């Protein structure tokens, strides 16, 4: 795919500015808590690099694609860390998505075989089966909370991809029930003005700690049972348990626990959220819905196994790509400077927090014309080259690009095509559904009317 190039700023001409709205003591905590998505998007037009203050500490938001690319392509200097990763460690520990530069290369080499394209090619059938089982429960003229149902089905898909055997309905329901509570708690801790607030007793703290402990215990049980069986089932967990370096090095039990927690969180939240937004947007765009249905009908009628969504469902893939542009998984990504450096001409001391927002970047009108409009044809072959390089990064970039990006695209495309080939979903509410920033850009309940297609 070709790209238009963003015009680089001449040396020494990067613009650097302080974010407006700073309050004494609080800094920029108020807009970050009240309207973070709108606030960060507005900063795109302030400068190439914007200085903020949180909890008495300065941090810098990279807004220009080239500066973001520099952050992502220099992982030794701009290392994992900052408020987001410190909080997600409560759930995912030192997993591949969270670990520092010093641990990443080793972990990536041990985990990568479980996400090779040829292995992922076997997953669409599992995805299709689970979505068909879910939609078989729908009734003509019925009402569903599409967001809740999609979270349930992606949790089941994640469990089946992780394990060759059924881990049980109760376990799946535990994941579906606990993950939203934990992710909400992590986000609240990330933007809390005072860390001690979450150490005070109260119902929210009890709910968070209970859900987190329940998830940890569940994963430990599954790993222990799998290891005791001593059988390579050819699934993702078996791959993690049997992965070896040439020198015999392997993932520890705690590392496997962290990788499983990371995978289940991403497999459930990322794909369910993207599907929910896709159904919401398509329900209000009849022409895009019709084109997707036509492709889904041809795909469903095809003989033999259904392959990788990106190959077999090109228009569906464009729909998902546009959804990920508008509502990317990682809306707020932090890094910590590991040694004195500079970014955009701004000197940065070791320990400084820098970040970018893919949500804000993807809605920058200088990069995407009419960015608030849902337009899957942005990604048609004849137009995709208009997107500047580095402007579209829903899964990150560089050596730390999300290892499960192909899995996420395959699952989301297959699930959406399976639904569209059988059902037409109509949003019930006449009001817009607003994005809710948590660990991902999610939403609340999404009531939809289920109409079977004939």
C-alpha cells in the first residue's frame, strides 16, 4: 500500500506549546477526567508537541505523526511505562503488552509462534461457530444489548482459541463479569488525582479487588490443570507452555499467567468493542450496510472452509479498519524516557512521561478529511494511498506493534460477516451513542432490534 508522506518540519522548526486550561495544583486533571477524548483531540491543533501537567508532573503529548513514529521506533529510549502501564500491570503483570524493553525481545520470540498467520488461519471456523451459536438465540423482532452479547461471544471465542477444550460456561461468565469491573477500576486509578483515594475502603474498591482476584484465580486454575494433563493440544496455551529458546529457556508460570490475562483481555475487549461500534455505525448507514451484506452473503454461500477475513472479506475489512480509525483500541498510550533525549526539539530528561492518542491522531482533519464521517471507502485500494504514513496506528507500530493484530482483524471480520449474513440490527435509541474512555474507547448498553434477513 502506498502512502502520501506528511511534510516533515524543517530542522529546529517543530512547534512546542503548553496545553490550555491548566489549574493550580490540579494541572490538566479536570479536562482529562471530564472529557479526555475531546480534550486530547483539541490538542492536535495546538502544536506538534504539547506539554501538560498531571499530579504535579510534566508530560508531553506527541501530536505529529513523525514524532509519534519516533517514539514507537525507538523503544529503548521511549520505553514502556507511565500511568497506563503501571495500572494495567495490576491485571496483565509483566506480559508482552506491558513489559519493558529489557524483557520484550525474549518474550516476543517465545510468544510469536502462537500468533503466526498460519496458526491464525485455523481460528475463523471457531469464530464463525460461536457467533452462529450466539445469533441462534436471537428472536425476530427481539431486543438485545448488542454490546453485552458481543462481549460474551468474544470471551467464548477467546477461551476456545486459548484452549482446545471447553473451559466451562461458568468460567466464561466469570471473565465476562469481571473484566469490565477491572478495566473500569484501572482507568479510574490512571486518572485519579490522588493515588490514596483508591486505597480507602468502599464498594468500588471491594468490587475491583474481588473481580481481579477472581480472574487471577481462574487463570491459575486453568494453567495448573493444563500443565498437569501434559498434553500438547496444538492451541494457544499449549504453544505458550511448550515454547522454548534454542538454549532451553522458556516462559515461567507467572509469565504464562500474565500472557493469558493479556490475551483474554485483548481478545474480549478489543474485538467486542470494535464489533459494537461497527453495528452501531452500520445501523445508521444503509448503503454501507447493504454493501457489507452482499459481501457477507457471497462469503456465507461459498463452499468449503471460510478463510482469513482480510483475504476473503475485503469490504468488511474496510469497514472494520474505518471503525478502528474512529474508535481505536489504545486511545492513550504512554512511554517513559529511559535516558536524556529530545523530541520535536524539546529536551526531555530521563523519567519524563510522553504519550500519544491514536483517537486524537485519527480524527485530525489535516490527516483525514471530514474525520467524524464514517467512510469505509477511505481504505479502498484507489484511495488508501491518500492516508499519510504513520497517521493510522490502531495497533501501534514498530517492534512493539500489537502481536495479535491479524487475530483481531480476522475475528472481527468473520464475526461481522456472520452476523450480517443472517441478521439486520437496528439501533433503538434515537440519540447518538457516545464513546466512553476506559482502557479502550468503549460504550455503554447498545439496545438493538433484531430483524432476520430473508
